C-alpha cells in the first residue's frame, strides 16, 4: 500500500486515517494493541504521528488488512521476526515506488 502524505514532522490522526482509508477509531485501536505504534500526545491529548509511526502503521496494515493475519497472529509475527518483517516491508514499499516511477516513464514514452 502506497501512502500519500505531505512531508512534515507530525501528522494528525485524521490525516493518517484518510491516508490509510480507515476510521480513526481503528488507528486508536491498533495503537492500544501494538506496542510499535506509539504516537506523541499534544497538549490537548491529540495524537501526533511521526514518520516512524506511519511506517509501523503500514506494517500492521499490511499484516492485518492485506495478508489477513489475526491481531494475535500479527503480534506474534512482529515479536518473533527480530525486525525482519519491518525490513521486508520497507523493501516492498521501495519497490512499489520504483514500479510507480517506471510506469510514469512508460506512459510518457507512449
């Protein structure tokens, strides 16, 4: 899944939920369920997600929504992987970006 967010330091939960096309309540739920999702809290308690949080959300989204893992299965996979799942997911994201660029070039050549 390719997430299109502007380049900035912090993202509000509304921006994140729209980027993932899920309800904000699901983001809050995943925050409680997965230790790797740990947004900062603003003065009024609003969640502020960093780029690292976005990458971790992408990882959880991939396991749960795209690969069909249960929440417990996704937690187990993340705990037993020693970072391999995250590295694998980053490679996939990079390759998807390269694919998109190549498709743009192909369309320009037509």
